[in-house]
């Protein structure tokens, strides 16, 4: 189960590379999803769906409204995983 940052970040990196063809070296916790990784709002919805499959938990779009960086995504996943 993904609940530690050390487990979430590599999996998220794998997903970003696979789904959006992001270069691995561009994926850092400080990388801005739209500015640095060119992930738009439609891509973000696809990412939420994929993360739901990965975690088995419902991730509401509201929880992702404040997400701007890769680190924010990791934190959001951690929060969802800790809730149950």
C-alpha cells in the first residue's frame, strides 16, 4: 500500500513517464505540473483516475484543486491514504 513519500514518488514518476511522456529528469518534487511538465487540467483528470486505480481510494477533484507541484500530488496521495 502506498502511504510513504518514498513509495509514492517513484510510482508517480512511473505514471507521469508512461501517461504523459515526461522526461524522468524533469520530475522533481518542486516541478510544477503545468509549467514544468506540461500537464494540463484534462491530463490532471486522467492522472486522478489513474491514482484512484492505484490506491483503490476515491480521490475527489476538490482535493486536487490546490495541487501545483509533484510534491503536492505526493502529499495529496498521502492524505487520501491516511484517511482510511
